C-alpha cells in the first residue's frame, strides 16, 4: 500500500498559512506545500507586489527552513492570453469574434484557466498513483466553504482545532508570517480581480501606477465582449473617481493632482 502524502494547498494568505503552522505545531506537518501563482502575462505576477515579495522572500524560505518544500505551479495561460482570446461559435451570437476581455464576476475564466486547470494537471502528474491528503486552509467559522471542501476530499486543520479567521491572523502575526496585504485588504486576490474592493484598487492606483496603467491600456482595446471591469464600472470610470478624490483632497492639502494622460 502506498504511503499517504499530506499536501497543503497554500495561497500564503492568513488562513492557508496558519493551516500549515497548525500542522507543524501538532506534529502533523504537510510533506509539501503547493502554491499556484496566477500570472498577468509571462513576466508579471497576478499577485499584489507586496504579497508576492512576502511569498518568495519570507514565507517560502521560512517553511523551507523547517523542511517543507513549496511547489510553485503556473499555468500556460495568463490573464493577458485569456483577455485576448476570441469568442467562438459556441458563444452568444452578438459576441462571436470579440475578445473575452474582462472576467465576469462569479464566472471568472482566470480562476478556471489560470488556477484550477493547472492545479488539476499538476495533481495528475506529480502525484500519480499516490494517496494524497489535501490540507486546505478553511477556518472553522467559514461554514459555506467547509461544506464545499467535502466535494474534493479536503481536510482543514483550522476546523479540526477550532480556529477562526481571527485566530489564523493572530497565529501568522505571532510567527512573523502575516502578509502585508492585510494592511489594505481583507483577502489576497489578483490585482486585476473584478471582485476587488475600493481600498484594494485605491492601493494599486496609489502605489503601483505601472500596473494601473496596464489596466487603463486594456480598457482602450476595441471589440471587447464587455467594457465593464466589475458589475457596474469600467476602469476609466474607476480611474476618474480616484482623480476626483484626489482633486477634492487637494483643496485641503498640498498633494499634487496627477494629470490624466492617455
């Protein structure tokens, strides 16, 4: 009978990181960690830069120092390759021939093509013929996600030991493994995610103008299936909101207003 291998699926957000820490604390650490990095294009990560730096400079080296290897998985497809993919005959007639453009909230092709499918391929090849226990970082107070975990046979040590999302963050903070992303977000999604909140977008706009400009350039591409970045706004409209905020702020401070450039 094959030996059972314990594998932790980790985004290096607080919950999945704490899940690994719990395993180490209770003498049941994972044999390895698997992290799937969604890419914007072949060179630029889809992770917020602060979180990506934390992953590669802090989290992965920490677990490596404790004998736990991290496998980094990247799919062949990127956000950009998906963005420019053309809709074929199976699509709605009025969209055939257009580019897919922005992912739809709740039906994200990035999650499917750049994360789920690459992970599935990795599982089939890396662990062929092996018995695997999948450790998923789902907190004890996330009932809906815990129910969904049953569908793929996952195990949460956070649930097993009754640890909530708040507990997970405290554990990571104590270990020096709380990602800086939590200074401006309550989650760790891609920087081009349509489900991102105002504070996340504002952080990208203020601190990573090169990435923000990349989104503005994509907005100007013709023949898109949808112009909306999220359910209600285009990137241009969100950009205009931020510029209005800056203009209002400048009435009470010396902060310069960034000129709008195409």
